[in-house]
C-alpha cells in the first residue's frame, strides 16, 4: 500500500465546522430580492459569492433602523427612495488613491492637456471638459485637477472644468470637503505635492487640504450611471475606472456605447486596469493599456 494512502486512512476524518449563527435571518428570498434592487437601481450585479458581503454591509442598516429581520428591511426599502440611496451607499465599495494607474495621467498630460494648450493659442478654443464617472472619495478628480493646474499656467483665462460624479452620497460629501489623511499623499509625485496645503491636526488625525484653486476646477454631483444623464455638451475625456467590474456584460456594453456618444470626436476614455471592453463599440478604438479614443 502506498504511504500516502496509508497515512490518509490513518488520519481522522475532518470535522465540518458549523457556520456561526447569524444575528439576522437571511433567506434565499432575501438575497435574491435585495440583489434585484441593486441591479435594477444601480446596475450592480451581485453574484452568489457576494452573499456574505451583502449580509455584512446591510446588517449595519438593520441595526441603525432597529429592524429585526431582512424581511422587515425589504418591506422598509420598497418605494423608499431615501433608503434605496442608503442601500446603494452601503453596498458600494470605494477604494482609490491619488495617481492610481499613473500611466493614465501621463497620457492625459501628453495627449490631451499639452496639445489643448498649444492649440488654444492658435484657435482661441479654451474650453476643456473632463468627467470622472465614479469618482469615489475624490482622489481621481483631484489628481486630474492638479495635472491641469500644473500644465495650464494661466488657467484662469481658460474655460476648464471637471465633473466628478458618484452614486454614493457619503463619499461625494467627503470628496467635496477636499481633506485627506496625511499618508495618502505619500505616493503623489513631488512635482504635484505643492497643490496640497499645510496639514491640519496632528498624529493619526493629521490631514492635508486641497489647494482652493484646484478645488475650484471640480464640480461634484450625485449621478446614477443607469439613469438619464443631464449633459448637453461633450467631454474631451471620460474616466470610468474600476466601476464596470460591478456590472454584467450587457450593462457594461450599453454603458460604453453611451460613453462613446458623450465624448467629442478625438476624445479619450480611460477604464480600470482590471476591466476590458466586451465586443465592438463603433467609433471607439484602443490606443494603449486601458485607454481608448473616439474616432475623429
């Protein structure tokens, strides 16, 4: 008898570890119903693997609301627009940092901002619009803003604006304040660190504040990407990074087609490093790692 088999027979059978009892009953019907709310209202596709995450995030809401079951929460949620907003806030994951995927900002600088400045002197067109879709706590639009501020030296004579949107009202409020824990700027290139003001507080509470002129370039707004967009003009660039990982294929494809129609000819789309486009999108072609351009 081979040694491995002998040892396997001699070893005691592994004992199954029972699941820890849950604070709230969470049935299959609860999961399916709440997953449908997430999909219908925000396009978020929650697979079976997200069951425990959904339970954990929403248990906090049940405690706040003094509810005793997910069945009660489902009843409370039905038709309650304010609670649906809180529901989406609860299940959203927000992880970001300054200059995340730095090659995107190098590309923005060299392929959009600098050519824009050069062309503006000849054409007189000084209008530039960039959209940070899914801006989370603000690190992305502030990174875009410091690139613009550094390269457009007389930016006050330009019509330059950044729209920063997110479905999560909690992170939008944080982003609008423009204050960040001191360690968050450790990875900001030295050339841009001057756009962060002096620290406030001390020790673990120390924060840095964004330069007011940098903040003035950004407008923060709540926007659900699944709903109609209240835009008239086109954008020169759209950043939608690490947002589409929560969407299924059809939702992602439809969103990309909408982005294409919202980008000016020759403009740019930046997506997250873990994302890819599914299928062909007329008028859009790849020009680098997670960088796409709308045809001229």
